């Protein structure tokens, strides 16, 4: 294999190698890995090598953030070896440069790169390659095993990997996607951010921000549709305990979040959605981002709860219709709800709103909300009101309070029906309908002052600055 072939980037199936590949491209000031020629690749090799030399010569992790980070990526390397404090500058400089230089072709093993299949230049282990595909894998080379056969471009991608990660001084976070354009754009921004920090000698400003939040705002920045899901890989290669945690967001949710966060028309609804996730213990963005990666169904639950808490106290917020619209799009686009089923639920909600709207107090609405957590109670509540509807309901009613299809959607135990989702959407649709009709119970004013102290009102005020700052 020619030396030029050992300077050509190839994307593989290894997520960390892919992040590193785009980091090399960003350092070479190229948009795509395939645009990096041999000259640009050599230039990046020099940057990686000399950055490592500079930090190694500092010898003090308190004075150099990049050196501190190296212990989480390249432990026991010439750059971060514990004995460097006793060595002179030239010894350290020579060792680091030798470590970051491609092995002589005469010593290349008779093996192919395990990632891309090209000629391997050496067997590599923990000093050069952080982790593998599992958090169980300890990433140490057992006796009698030479290590992982890799070509030089793949090794350089691992050397560049930290540049494309969110750095904290401890665990690193890599944002990965199989949508190459998104991965390339987010990695390039991170490389620029980190290089600026290295140059100035400080640590990144967002090192204390939750990883999920960083991913959320990267989605917001991206201007094109997301074609694949997004993964957060939080890892450390530190000798004190290797770890790898992977959090995934499916493509429909990633695209829904990207679109709703960017749309001026949905701005008020999205602010309300953020406000629904705010608590005194966490910011709105943290709550939403964690739900998005860990339990997406909680996003709709938080929105329904926010509206219901206001409704049961006699207050229907002005943002009700905007938030309800977001909930409908979430249910259909992310949770795969059939639009015809949504129409059926909305029709049922309109009739339920007619029942509740005849009351001057919010007590019956509060009673209805209390049934949300107990399907049997909700079913009993609807059936009882259904009888009243048939006996003394509106003369111009277009049907029963609840059709057989609505009964199936709300209470069928079949998991494919997602009855829990349909019940939450029923509640949201009822509150939206009450808002549209201008219903305001007499006792609503009594709780307005109390609501000012709760997470909805305070959260919306707090996130105003948060969203605008982003």
C-alpha cells in the first residue's frame, strides 16, 4: 500500500472513528472527509502532534485543560505519562512526536485494519484507542495478544476524536449520527470551539452543561431535515475505570425537535413545552433534553400535566392552543398515532368540553383530571356522563358522548393501541376546546396568584431568557 493510501480518510462503522474522521476534516478545513488530500492530512498530523507536545511540556493538569483531558483518552501515553515530571523537555518532546508518527513500513504487520480493511501499520491498544463497542470491554490487551490492527488514517482519527467531543476534564461526550451532513456540521463546530479553548489555554465554557442539552441545541442549530437518529456517547478511557454510556434519540423525535425549536410560528407553544419541564431543581432545557433521550413519552405527559394543573385550578392559559398543537404533532409524527384516531379523540373531547363547560366552577374539570392516572375511573366517569348525555344532553348533539371506537382507543389493553397516549391527548384536547370556547370558571381568579409561584409561570419566565440567549 502506498503512503498516499495511508493518508486517505475512510468512514467506518465505528461511531467514535466517524466522529474522529470528521474532526480531521474540520482541522483540515474541509467539509467532507473525502476532500482531505495527502497534503491536508499531513498538516493535520502536525497539528495533532504539536498540540500534544505543547501540553505534555506543561506537565501540570491544573495549568493545561487539554493535558487534563488526555488522561481520559490516552492514559499512559508519552503525552500524559506520570513520569513526565522527572523528564527533561527534549525527552518528552521526542517521545510524543515518535508516538504520533506513522510506524516505518518495514515493520507493518501482515494484517488488515479491523475497521476499514486496508493495510494495518501496527497493533494498537488502550494508549491510542479509547474503548470499543461495549461498556463491558475493558480495553486492555491480554497477554499473548498484540492489540487492534489499524491503518494509520484510522489511528489519526482516534487522535483527533477529542477535538470533536464535548470536553469536561473527565468523561467526554461524542454526538454521533448516521446522517453524515449533521455529524460533519456539529463536529466542525465542536472542533472550532475546542481549538479556541486550547489556544487561549482555558477550558470550554459549556463543560458544566448537561450533554443532552448540548445535543438539543445542536439540533436547533441544524438547518436541514435530520435523516437519521442521534446518539450521545459518553465515555472515558481513564485508568481508574473505563466507561461507555450510549443514549439514543430516534429520527422522528430528532427531526420533530429540530423543526419545532426553529419555527417562529411554534415559538410560543415550544416555550410552553419547555416550561412544562421546568422545576426548581432543573432548568427547562435539561428536563426536556433528558426526556428526549431517555423517556420520550414523558414529553407529552409533561405538557398534558401542565395544562391540566392549570385547568383543575380554574385557569386556562393563553398558550393552550399552541401547546395542544405541538402535542398533536408529537403524537402523530413521533408516536405514530393515526390521524383518523386523533380526529376521533378530538370529537370526543369536544363533547366532554360541552359537559364541563356547563359548570361555573372548575371542580368537575379537576375531577376529570384526577381520573387520568386510573383508567378504570376515567372509563366510569365517561360512561356515567354518557348516560346523562343520552338522557338530558344537547338536542343538537351529533352522537353519543363516547363512541365504541373512542372506547377502544382510550381503554383497549392492546399495547399497539397506545391507550395511555390517547387518554393524555383526550385531556389536552378537552382543555384546548375549553380555551377555544372562552370558558373561565368563577373561581379561576382565586388561584392566579398561587400559580405565579409554580413551575409553569416561573418556568416560562425563566426560559424566555434561555431561549433568546440561544
